C-alpha cells in the first residue's frame, strides 16, 4: 500500500444517477471527479468537472482520460474499450473491458458462472431455432428467452410456454449468434447482494437484500433479506465466487432467485453500483458508492455491514412524460425519517428511475411503511 | 405547505467545508446549488454552480442572488446585508442579517440570551477599563475577556487573573465599544446541541453531544453526550429558546458549559451548521446539512434523532504549512468503519480544519478508539 497519497482523480463514463452518487461519495473523501457523458441529461450537472461530448470520439475520450488516475463506468455499455485504447499507461480502467465483455453478453455471463461452479438456472445457448426448440422441450416446455445483449427490466426477455411463443421470441429477440434459453425458475423471492472488489483482490460483501419488482422493475429493497442464516452464508460465497469469476474490479451486483427450499441460483450480474444497493448510503458504515471509489483506487475497502437494524428503499419512477414538474416533494419530506434522493433528471417518462427513498428503522416493517408512504406522495 | 414544487435553487455565500457539505446534501435532494466565495480555496470547486468573486461588490452579489430562491451563509461573517439589499423580493436570505448582527457581537448575543431567560455565565459589557476592573472584582478576580467581534477557537479571548493581565487584555482585545468580561466558569464538560428552525417556526433538535477541545480547538465530539436525562432535557429547552431568541432560520449551534452539579450555561451560538454537528451525516436520520437546506427552504424538517447507538467525530487539523500533500490516507481507510471526510482545501496550515473522521458503533468507546486511530494516521 502506497502511504504517500495526493488526492487522485477518477473519471466516470456516464451521466446518470449511478455516476452522480459515485461522484458525491468521491468528493466527500477529497477525491477529484471528472465525468464524460454523451448527453446533458441532468444528473451529471454541477457535480465534478463535467464534459458532455461524443464518447465514441477517440480525441474526446483521450482528452477526458488524460489526467485521470482511474476511469470507471456507470454502465456496462459505456465505451471502456476506447478508454483503454487511448489511455496513458498510468491510467487504470476499472472494471476492465474484459469483465464488461463477459457481463454484457448473457450467454458468456452464464457460461462464466457455470464454469466457476456457481448454481444458475439451466440454460442453453441456442444458435438456431431448432436448438431453441430442443432446449424448450428439454426444460419442460416452460422457459425464458433472453436476448444476449441489451435486455433489462423486462425488455428483451420473454416467458415462453408454447412452440408458437418460441417462434415469436426467436423472431423478436435472437441476434446473429442466437438466443439464450433458460429453464423457468419457480422462485419464491428475488434477492441481491453487492460485492466490492479491489484490484488487489480484497473483497467486501454487503448484506443480502430482498428485492421486489413491479412490472419487471425494481420497486422495493429490504435489508437485510428475511432469509435464513444459511441462505445468507451461501449467498455470500456465491457472490464472492461470481466476483472472482468475472475478475471484476469495482462493484458487482449479484441477483439471485431464492427457491422454496432456500436454495439460491444466480440470475444476473451487473458490474457497477446497483439499484439494490442504494440503501447502503444510510444503512451501512460505508456505502456502495464509496466502496466503488475505494475499490477502483485500490484503497482499503470500508465496512459493508449494516449500522442500523433494518432499511427499506423504494424507487421513485417517472409517472408521466416531459420536463420534470414535481408534486408532493414537500409532503414526502414530512414523513419523518425518510431520506429522499432526487437524481436531477431534466426529463421524466413513465417508469424512468427519477429518485429513491430510504428509511432506516428498528424493524423492516416500520421502514417499509414509511418509505412507501413517502414515495407514494412524490409525483415525478 | 405548497404541494407544487419545482426544484429550487439555493445560493451559498462561502466556499469552505460548511458550504461544501451543505451543497452535497442539497444536491442529493435534487436542489440546485450556487456558491459565491471571495477566493478559490478548494472546498467549493466542482460542487454546484461556482462563482469566485468579490462578494462585497453589489453587481457581483446581485448577479449571484438573481435566480436563487434562498440565499444562505456558511459563516456569520458573510455579507448577508448586501444579499438582502440587492435581492429580488422573491428571494429569501436565511439566516437574516438581523440574526447575524446579534450573533456576531458577543455583547449583543449575551444580552439576547439573558433577555430570553437563558442561563449564561455572569457577564458585563464594559465600555471602559474602569468598568472592566469593576467587573473583574465583582466576578471574583478570575474572568474571561472576550473581543466583541471576531473571537473564535481561542483567538480574541483571554483568561484574566490579575489587574495586570486585565490591562493587557484591554489593550489587545477591546474595540471602540469596549470589551466583554465574563465570570470564569469552572465547567466539567463542554457540550453542544444543534437546532434546525424553519421560517414557519418548526424546529428539530439534535442529540446533546460532548465536545472536547485541544489547544482551544474542537478535537472530538461524542454523541450522545454522557450526561443525565435531565441535563439532556434542559439542554433541549435552552437550545430551542436560544433559537427563538435570535429568530434564527437555518441551523443554530449552541455551545454549553456543564457544571459539576449538572447545570448548564450557554457559552456561545453559531447561526449555521457547526463542527459539533458533523457526526449527524452518518449517525442521524437527517444530517445537519440536509436540515439546514430544508429549513431555509421552509420544507418539513427531517428526523434529527440518532439512527445508531453512538458516534464519535474527530477533526483532521492541518499539521504543516503549504500546498496539501497527504500521507496516511490509505492507512486510515484501513480502519474498518471509519468515514473519512476531506474538504479539498488547496493549502494547509497548522490547526486548519482540513477534514474529519466519523465512526458509528454500538458504544462510544469503540467509536472513539477507531476514530482517533484513523485520524492519527492522516497527515494533512
């Protein structure tokens, strides 16, 4: 460990809420922040040294990475390859494009997890419709078809229960290299866990949380998850193994299916701070955003344990379209104990992530009802 | 309460750590931030819309306050009068120059507290050396002489135990309107409490804390203070009465002397977020900085209670002079649970406030030893 530190500069590729909250955490520690994003959407404004420009332009990227000690991404789709290509040798890019390449492609991601011995839903990488039909039959005529790249929040996925539906899914979702077919998992709960991992290999694991979706989008996150101790231990081992399997440096969000018998399967990975980790700002000794910054700088990682008995986060999703005009913000501030985060997006649209509310309490029931109440009052 | 809110803009007069942490809290809630400070000292950089310029210039101040919903100060010495003079009628200035005028002058401040029936050390506003001598005699030949304006952290104060020392103090510290002479208080502990008060008069009170000084400067703050329940109740009443007495809108730091019998006297007031309230970022549901922003916007105030059993904050004071070159930052990050805040000042000098460390824990002993350990490793 280098004991002589002047304050480093991190570069964040991305101008959304994950970059914004990472930047705020970095600034609190005296770390300098630059951001590069292709559009001025709002969350990036006035936080750090902001560049809005075409990040696929090598000259723009080179000017941006120049002077950064580390460059990171707020999304697996940011052009880390270009940052790596134009960087000075002294500038690190974390997570690496190698990690991103694995995670972006759901087939490669599943294979990496399987190769590491991590339980995942049964899956088949199908290069042709006939292979997809064979998998459909083998998995008991109930499968989920997933586009290899670009599927999220219910987009690019389809539950398939007939050959006719399989035809439709193949037409809609397959790409040149085919389609991912997974066995349908009759899960009882969706869970998630965040891992922070530095380039030295040090890792810390956040508490297992219970994530509830509405319309395929994250609605509420409860920490800790009401799962057994054994399940929490198993999740921990699986999350750490997943972080090693994809060699992530930075944050890794690990999404699980919990089965009726308590067994876990890994559903998906995200190589960055994650919506299911926002509760850590108030609830843990060190937030996911601070540990993201620490891990990419290869600084010692902070304590990821809860500092409160329970916390619940509820997302604030857009309810209309157009420029943001908020109602109910002050009323929500009246819910004592509600921490209201607004991402500063200029425009809203239905189901866009516009902010979130976190409440910490002595029990998750109290936290839940306050967080739901505050969130329900705010129209964004 | 107005239920229709677009996101307001606050203007902060001041570019130091208090403005910086207030700005970070505002940005998290989606509130827009402008800052104006006379010099680019570092903490203001890249956080909000930054103006560095002569804030005594009416044109510069007018350009700054234009478009702010509320203007606030990070120090009682910021030119709130000019902000009030050049503002648009729709722009509020909180705290008001009237509040600041009372608090800036230690004689007026003491009289306001006394008039409100709040216990303070015996004092005499002395217009002449002979009046000072009379007070010295009346208070038992052991007094503290205080400059009316500009005394802080041991500067502008003198403990006086002889007529010769009184002569020196009069020469060094008296101004045109004289000198404040206070009876020396044999306190057992120094305590503090933060109050947030909005323009509607809503107030919340933070936990009473124990503040320890080294060389007249705040070294450590322990929350909650190890005082009796009765003392905590009394402090609460006194702090709320003090906030009303000076009609503060925003934050008010109230410093107390605790006597051997548990009685409290108010020592001093600060009309802004306060060093003794930094622990609230991690330890309370709503931080002093967030409640500062809420109170000046007349939004409902957040829950000021502890969300953890105990917290200790230790200041990071400058140890040398010149441009900041840090050592030990990474080692300090290795103290699990330490939240390290660095203010981004370009230059350091001995005893300058450069940052702070907060640790939350199940007991204050654990928090204290970790916070001291982390703080001792960082040389700024």
